[in-house]
C-alpha cells in the first residue's frame, strides 16, 4: 500500500520499520523538527527521521500543521507534499502534533467503490492503550502509575477529537510486576508495529471494520512533567513503587536526603502493613538495599543515582554514599515545573 507516515520517537520508528519490512511503499514521512539533546545540546534528528533517511524516504519537519497558526509556511509546505504524495493512507504513531482537519480531509476514506490502487483508508493511529482508557500523551506511564494489570495497543481511525476515533483493531498485553515505562514501551512498540501491518492487510481485503469507542471507561493520560518524579513518602508503599516504575526513564523518581537529591530507579515493595518510625525514615541498610518507611508499608531501594553520577545497585551506591538507619528522607522533593509541561 502507498503510505505517508507521521511519527517521531522510538515507538514510531519501530512501527515504520515494520511497515517497510512488510513491503509497504512509504512515500513521505512527517516528523518533529530536530531538537537539542545531550550535554552539548547539539541538534539531533528524531529516531523516525534517522530511519527514513537511511531508507531514502523524503522527510518533512513542519513546526506546525496549522495553516493559520504561527508557522503557516511550514504547514503549507507539508500540505503540498502530502497532496503530491497521493497516499492511500496515513499511519500516525506518537507524532507530537495534532492533525488539523485538512490533513484528515486529505486522506479521507473512499466513500464510493474504488479499485485497490485508488482506494483510500484515512488516517490510522497506533495508540499504546486499550481505548477509551488512557487517551492522551502518556498512556504507558499512566497505566503503570494507576496499577493497571493490562494494557495494549489500539489501531484507531483518526477523527478531529483527542483519541476518540473508531477502534479498528485492538490487542491486550499483560503488565508484568517488574515492568517499567521503558520495558513496557518496548513491548507495546513491537505490538503496535505488528498490529498496524495486520490492520492494513485487513483493510486491503475489506475485512477491517471500525467500532465506536465505548462511552464508559474514558480516562486521560496527561503529559508527564518533570516535577511529578518527586516521591512523597507519606503515600502508601504500593503507590510509590508504581510511580518509580512508571517514571523510569522519564522523569525519574527523585528522593531528597538532606541536601542530596537522589534518583531512585528500582525498588521493591516489602510490605503494606504499618511500618515503625515516621514516613521517609530509613529502617535498615543491607547489601540488599535501603529499607524506608512510608505512609503505609515499607519500600526497599535497590538502584540509586546521585546528581552527576551513575546508576548503581544499592550495595555499590552505599560505598560512595553511606546511609544510616534513622536518617529521614524529606516527604517530598520540590522541583521547579518543567517549562514544557
């Protein structure tokens, strides 16, 4: 099938790779503009752009798709490129820009019978949740934070709403007890790549039928902000453990011990019974980790990082940063809000 593709991060790169491997003709890629990254803040191409360039696929990087917005020239250039591409469908995965109505109209599904090369199938979105649960920007992290037992991928027919279109295909995936946002992302990226290939095959054969999303069970996965990583030790241990996994790798769970702000990358829920001592108090320090009282239960911190240091297992971390029973983590770390949030 002749396709255009819109996506930016690694999740989208995996989907693009699956489409290419399945033999689809990708005639144009839209992706976010290059961004400063790393300590040197050098401009870096998105994972999708890097793959597209390797494959010789034309790339457009509009700062906006709004024809009457701040960058109308960018939007007009993208419009001309999409029109010239004459694709049968657009596949969208974690693009980062809202598609305005003109993009949806450009790829509007064929309403009258058409031969296969001319038939159009609209804009198909790969969304990393079981819609309508976790519409929005951070469905993977919010599912972990909420303690969901399952998530999955939905292939959706895009409309003007925020992840409100008809469900075309859906597959469920169990969330493992030790899943982090990073590990769950990788599983869902592969699932999404496989499902979009299946959805396009079903569309070609006429077997793909959309179903409206249920009106019950709608929830929103709001964009992550850096300050959310601050751990509040007065919360239950089970909630803290979920947040540590949900915010790995971004924004990273942060704990304050005296003047030091520490990243907590891995922790174990020891118990949910009331703990001795005050919330945030270090109860024990062993080679297995640092046991900390919470508002309800005990956490064992297993992998930590100092500012500017490396991520270390607790035993190695303690060699360079001794922690003693009785010390108390601040109830919360107060970070300045992320300017981009």
